[in-house]
C-alpha cells in the first residue's frame, strides 16, 4: 500500500480517533501513516454492533409481550450471549437459560439479581425495567 | 510493547519489537468461540510476544495474575507508585476511552499504565489503539482487568524485572525470522500457519448461502474484524512485519530482506483485497459467494507459502 492509498474515509465507528497504518512512502520506505478509517472496517464494525442491537430489540419486544425476561434484553444490550453471560456471572448455563424466561426471572433471589446487575454493569432497578 | 521498552532505556521501534518476538503467525481456532464465532488470529497471543522478547533483549519479563480484583488493584498501585511502567491485559468492553462501537467482549487487549493521579485515583494510560494518552477511572480499569469469559485476563500485569539491552542483531534477527517461518510452514497442527489458512478456506467454503445468509455474513464480517481491527497496521499485521524486515535488512546487512519486504507488502494488499471483497458481500454490493472468498484465502496461503520459503532461504544464506 502506498501513502496515497491509505484510506481516509472518516469512519464514524472510530469516533474521531485516527489509527496508524504502515504504508510505503515516496522514497520506498515503509512508515506509519495516520488513517481516518476505511469503509470496510466501518461496514464490519457496524454489522457486528447492529447484530447485537437487533437481538436486543427483538428480546425487548418479547419481554414486553411476557414471553421473555428483561434479563435477555439486558444481556444483548451488554453485547453478551448466553455462554458469555454464564461465564461472566459464574453461573451454569442451564441456570442462566432458566432466568431468561419470565417465570425463572420472577423467582430470582435478590442476591442473584445483584449478581446479574453487577455482571451487566447496571443497577438492580435497571435490570427490572426495559430501558 | 515498544513504548514500554523505550521507557526502560531501549529505543526499539514497534515493527522491530513485533518481528524480534516472532509475533507474526496465523491461527484458526474454531474451538475458541467469541460470541459463537471462531477465533482467527494473524499474530501470536500477547503472552508469547512478551516471552519472545526476553531472550534477544536479555531481560526477564515478570508477569502476575491475581485471584481477586482488590489484590490486583493494590499491586498495580504499588508498582506505579514505585515508578514502574506496567503492561496490562484488559477487556475492551469496560474501557470508557475506547470508541463505543469498538467495545466488544474481547479480553486480549493490551495497554500500558504509566502513572496514577493520587488526587482522584485516575490511571494514566497509553493505549495502542489511540493516538494520545488517556486517563481511566480506577473502578473502570479494575473491572476491565478482571472481566471473565474467554481469554480472561485475570488482572494480568507485566513489567521487566531488569533493564533490557540492545540485541546482537547479526544473530538475533535471523533466529527470530527463522522461528516465524517455522511457525508459518512447519507447525505440526493443521490449524496454525499456512495450513490454517487452507483449513479456514474450507470452513468458509462450507458456509451456507441460501439457508442462512445473515449468519454467513456475520461470520465473514467477523473474519474481517479480526484481521483489520485487532492491533496496528492492518492487513493482518503483514505491513507491520514488512516494516520489520526492512529495518532488519539494514541492521543485519542482508539487502535480500528489503526485497522480500516489498513482496510481503503485496501479500498484505492481498489481505486487504480479501477484506474489501467480504465487506462488499456483506453490504450486498456483490452477490454473497463464500466459495470466492475461500479461493481468495487459498491464493493468500499459496503466496505466503512461497514467501516464507524464500524468507528462510534468504536468512540461511
């Protein structure tokens, strides 16, 4: 890649930051060149973010209808999935799966509620709600 | 890494630190899942990079992990107060200074703490992803260092136990390059090196097109993210290693390496072409065609096989 080919496509996922890319200068040596981002990176990053957003939105709808627990919504909102939430909270997957259902969630003890809230980086009160 | 060594009195460029530790690699590890998708890496794990620098630079890197966050935070404070610069492993998700779109649960992120503001407990951080130094509240950093899950950092911190010294370039460089070619060409496991690329190509080829296009798109998007967004330089670290070869050519007086660097830049461009092709398919600008991507991977594997074979010849002469 030559210096002039370093993409400067103001990738909005970078949030105004720049990242370094090694490219060939006019004298033929490689050097670190700041890049404002590449569209390809923006596409794949947004894709991954949007995948979680879609999962969260669907889970929220289900929770509104009473088919799922708010925990599922908060799990996807924290960009986690079942296995990661289980590992991060230190609970077994089957227990987490149970808590993703409304009945299981309703039976949660305050201690476990606290544990989930901490794992997800929110407060206990937030865990109960859908926003 | 490079800035850490500089602090301890050894000016070493980033490409040099990367190349000298034989950090370039390729690994396809389908049994390690990151949100359900396989781990693919274009370099060695961070710990291997730390270890790889010890021998050529003649120093010991002390690494510590902790049972509890309290102990980890206390030890970090102790080291920083003693004036050490400390490397840390942390999860990207809990670091407030990372752009929100990048915050995924990726635990193998490395950064450098070089001080502490006693008045409000902020840490002074230098992060390879960012151009400038930042501050990070103590609670957030501790949380990121003790994130659980795949590749959990367990509060890993590292610092040199004795000062590093300049290496014997004439022997250290060929040894490091040889090790990289060995990893790329002769690892007995088919998931590592050039063989790993072929294995990945086979897996990509088998992705469904009609049945579950969305999942396939997520999969190839994940590959591109692992390639372009982890670490510096892009092109799966190939440009970074090319810069190393260029530097090595003059230090070890082997001009052949500079020519090979030019070839590696072209291979890096090939990786970027792969990323571009994948991104176009994700956005439906081109029809989704995993077979074409697999072919692209196979072509890259063939080029890298020729390249590393030439590299070992150039070093052994």
